C-alpha cells in the first residue's frame, strides 16, 4: 500500500504563505502529475511529501499514518531530482548502493540489488563509471536507478526531464511510462510542461499560486476545465479567449455579444446570468471553423504548417488574437482577410472570477 | 610571422628576466648556504665557488635549531588542526543553513582580522603571563589559531558553497544523518579545498612572527624567532645563517608551490573561477 | 529555496550550535583583550613597578598625542601601507599580464615569481639586510661601487623606503597569485570580439582586462591592508625602527613602549589609536568587500 494524503497542508516562508490549505488523496499505483507555472508551489509540495521541507500546517499521511515529523529517509519514499544530484566522487554502482550502505546491507545484497535495477534500466555497462563521464540521458537513468534500488513505496520526481534535449525528453517519457507499468509503484511527478503531464499521468493536479485549480484525468482537464486558468494552461495551442457580454437569456440558449459586433448563440440555458453581465468565452483552435460568412472577422498574421494540419494566427478587428486549426494543405497566406465561425456547443464559458459555467455538450472536432 | 616570433622571444626573455629577478634573493641565499664562511663574505661577491655541505651539518647539529624547528612544526600543525575543528562546523552551518545574518557574521569574522595584533599586545601578554602560557607551544597555538580562524572559515565557506545543496538532500533521502552527510559526501567532495585551506593555514602560522617574537623566549620559540635573532649578525656567520634560513623556508616554499592554485580559488571567494 | 537545505527546527538549533564555537572564540578574542586595552590606557601602569598603578584618565593619550613619536609612526604607517599597496597592485597587474601570455617556461616563471610570498618575513628581511643591502658585504653595494656610485647606506639614508622595497618584494607575488588566475579566467571570446572591433592592446587592457580585474584587486587590497597595518617582523629585523624613529610604524612603536619601555599605560593608549585607525580603514574596505559578497546571495 502506498497512498499519500495531504490534509489542509499549508506552507509559509517567513511571513509569506505559498501553499494555502491543500487537500489531496493520491491512490496507490497511480501516476499523478503536479503541474503549473513557475512559483505555483508544485516543487514545494513535492518536497513536503519527501520531508525535505517542513510543513507549516496540516498533515501529510503516508499509508494512513502522519508523516510530517518523520525524517525523509524513514518515509519509504525515493526522489529523482531535476539536476540528478548524483554523488560526483562515487561510481554509478556506489551512487546507487549508497542508501543500502547506510542501512548496513551486506556487500552481496548491495551488488545483487544494483545489478537487478541496472538490468531493468539497461545500464549495466555504466556501473563502474563516474558521473562526470556520463551524458545527460545516462545521468538521468542513474538518478532513477538510485531511487529504484530503495524499492520505495512511491517515487517522487521533480522535473526530471527538463535538463534533457527535446528528442531525449520524448524518449524518456515513454521509458518512464513503461517503468511505471512494470513496477506498478505510485509515482508523483512534478513538471511545468503540460504536455508531459498529459501524456504520462493517470491524474493531473493543476496548481496555481499555491492553490489546487483542478484535479482530474487528462481528458477531463482538457474537455472540462473547471477554471479559466486550467483552460488556458492545458492544451496546446492555448485556448482562445474572447470577452463577451450577455445579450439575452432564453429557455434554450444564451446569446452573447462579442466585441466587434459579432454574436454567438450558445445552446445552454444558464438562468443565473443576467443581461449585460460580462463573461469570457473560451474556444479551442480545433473548434474554430473558417467560414466566409463567419461572425469573427480579421486578418491572418502568421501561419504554422505542421504537416497534417496548420494553425492560423489571426487578428480580429477589435485587436483580439485567435489561433484556429485547419487542413495542412491550406492555401491561406499572411495578410489574407479571414472569417471564423465558433462551434457554439464546444465553447467554454467563464464568469468574472474565472470559474467555469456548466459543461459544454458532447464534442467532436471539426476536421 | 617573423615579427610575431621576435616579439614572442622578446617577451619570453623579458619575463624570464623579471622572474629570475624576483627569485634572485632566494637563489642568492641558497647559493650562499653552500659557500664557506670566508667565501660568503668575499668582496666582490663570488659567483663561482667550491660548494660545501659543512654549513648544513653545523646547523642540523645544533640542538637548539632542531628545537626551534620542532616548535614551528608543532605550532603550525596544532593551530591548523584547532582552526579546522572550529571552522568546519561553522562553514558547514553558514554554507547550507544560511540565514539573513550569515553574510553579516562572515563579514564580522573577517573584520576581527582587521584588529591589529599590536592593539591587544599588552593584554594578551599579561593574560598569557598570568595563565602561565608565556613561552609555551600551547599558548602560541591558541593565539595563532584565533588569528588564522577567520581566513580558514572564509575559505572553507567558499569551497563548501560550491557543493550543490541538492546532493546533500539526496544523501538525506538515502538515509544519511547529519554526521554521515558530512563524512560520506561533503568532506570527500571538498578534500582538495580543505587541503588547500590547511596548507594556507600552515604557511601563515609557520611564517607568523609577531606573537612568536613577543610571547616566547627560549622553550617555545619558533624558527621565526630564531632567524630574527640574527638581525645584527657578524659577518662570520653568514653562510651558516643562509643554511639555517634555507632550511626554514624550504618546506613552506614547496607547500606553497604545490597548493597555490587551490588556495587562490578559496581566497578569491568566487571573484576568480 | 534553492541553495538552502530545509531545516527542521532541531536542525536549525543544531546549526546555530555549529557556529557557536567559532563565533564564541572570536568574540572572546575581541571583547576581553579590547576591554583590557581600554582599561589600561587609562592607567599609569609600568611593568617595572607593578604594584603602583594609578588612574590616569586622559594623561596617557595626552602624552601620546603631544609627542612627536606617535605622529611620525602614523605617518610612516600610512606611507608604508599606501606605497606598498600601490606597488604591489601595479607591479602585480603588470607581471600578471606578462605571465598570462604564452611562452616557453611560463609555468616555471610563475613559480619563481610567487616564491617570495612564502618566505618567512624575518628571513626576507635578513636576506635583504645582510646579503643585498649591507653596505660592506652586500651585493648591491658591490654593484653600485663597481658602477662608480659609491656606497649607498640603504638603511641609514632611506630606512622607510628600504622597508617598502622588502615588503613590496614579499607581497607583489601575492598580488600575482590572485590576479593571474583572474586574468586567465577572462573569456577569450570577449578579447577576440574586441580585437575584431579594432581594439589595440592598450584599449583591450583599459576596457576589458582592467574591469575584470577590479574585483580580485579589491580582494588583494583588503587582505594586504589587514597585514600591512600591523607590519612588524620586517622592521624588527631590518632596522629596529631606526635610525631614531625613521622607520618606526605604529605597531613597532607600541611594541617598543610595551616590551622595551614596559610602559603598559602608554602602549595601551597607542594600541587604542592603532585600533581606531584600523577601524577607519576597514570600514571602507568592508563596504567594498560587502559589495563583492552581494552576488553570493
């Protein structure tokens, strides 16, 4: 069993509170990602779970028992650091067996465990080398190997791939996913890259300024963001946002006035809204269709050709910018005049404080 | 191409001349130590002579010279060990648990070095006299270790800071107690830096003259006191004086040459990479 | 957060106690003797008649400040410090620039140049006094006589300058020790870019090498100041402060009063003056060093 629970966990540095009362239950065996912009507190949260950072308030429970006063080594967790933090003066084998040496394991036991892990990670030829002789990817493997040797209840990973080049990152992502399946151990993964979180995690915790914005599966976060922040953070390219004003509310639908005179009818009877209320409309690039008669008019500023599809970056009459997805073989050019139609059932609505207003209906992308 | 070659050689000659010029006094003393006393005071000074080892024999046979040398060794090593014992924990604490006051404490420690020794000559002399520490090796060790402590802390601090804190955190995750962290990770990583610091401390204590001259007379006198006592020599002893002086400075010169790069790294505090 | 290790309350207490011995020792060193010096400076206390101490108030200071000796000593001290600092920094920079070039035997030259720093100050003074500057047997005397300049009595006619030469010889290598690696660490690409921009050797020095050296120069200046203000051994061995007071600095004056004149009161007053002087100098230096330490936060 390896559940980790956070109950009303708070963290203060001096007089400055950086984590404001977080509740979280991490299930056994799951791969959960903490994701968010720099400074949101994700690393601090991880370090509090690890025991490298003191908890100012609240409780950290590992397997049901309070752990906030337990020293890091006794929590049964292992950490993979962003900068690997390998011991430069020890060989790879010594790095990996250091924890066993400290706990008094016999030489035979140490060797056996190190070899077993080295085999899984395919790094047997590296065992006698020193960190200074290894490449970035190899260093990463050693750091993971060091954690694995401890056979922890859960792996804590603090942006482990951010120091690798793009190609290596992609490769290591798959490796980590494979490792997770093979070991079936809880993994708590911190990253600022929403793509990493989306591709690897069972569940994602989106953090912003010390608060949990939303907790859910990748698809949930993508299709049903609970807040304006999550909508803008998850998914690339970033969701388009338009300022809108409520024109009228009927029993079946909502009419919104957009800047520049366009209007959109959303098939959602949100009775709580009044005429004149200001809300924000969110729509993803794949739900903006190019239509000559469309309401949103503007000019193409740039195009990104990605092969199977292309992204049109346009500027509307009122200055707002949009990104729309279209076919890869589009003939559009920068400078062209363009118009869009919004797939109104695929829109996300957010009130002034950023909360999402009910869920949009079932969605299928346009192309 | 030829112009560059010429300037290259011109430069080499110029620098060699300067280097030899700077080293010359030491070289001259070294040569004199192999002359006979008569040859040593010959006018005009002899460049070519019959070398002899008689001076070295004479000096090493003197029981008091060996006593002075022994005192120098004891004081240098003793002060260095005491300073390291105090400084390693202090530098560790300041490097890895810095507070807002850390910078101020470091600067304050440095400022204690600015206190001119001569300003407290009188009280220290009287204190040492009353405590029975005058003319003792231990008394000299106490004073030398305090004198050298700020520099030792400063250098150790700058070397410790070069170790990324994540590595110590990793060792903590691996189960290390604070002592194990220090022994298995920090000290092995910083061994070159600690060695350089220790060597600098030995050099400073070995060459220390003010307190040796004022707090010792016969039993605990060091080589600095010994050489200073020849400030009004009679010409007849020059060759032996050269031999004694060469013996006094040789070990330190070699230590200094060996450790100079590492010492500079610590002293410059990151101003020099 | 980064760069610091998380400290549990127990660890933080522990880390304070790690600092305590060093801080305590230095505090003791500062407070007790300092207090005693201040106390003695206000007393009539002569070691030859220890029983008869009497309160003197400002008398020792008045004595000190009205006699020539103190002012001559202070003047000599400042002269010494200022001149040697200038010499070591200028020559040190010059030598470093030369040694930074590539030429055969460069590493050996470096070792030769820094050697004098490791020599005991007493031995240095001896070498210069007896072997080089001695008017009868010294090498320099022989050279000047051979060139027809007669004999120069270095220590009689220019005692302070002679001391300056000795100390300069000892400490210029120290400047090289610190400045040369600093120069070496200068990014060669910077120099290349400047050369492409048309900079000649003088411009290169002024605009690139010199600014890069300012920080290590500050370190050199600070360390040298600490040692020069209380220079003692060289004067003790080479000139004994003479002739008269000509080469007496503050340190030697106090030593003379205390251990040769046995006048504890007067020596303590002199000590206080020395401390005040050192504090003034160090105040300015700490500001410079503090700025150096800024980027370590």
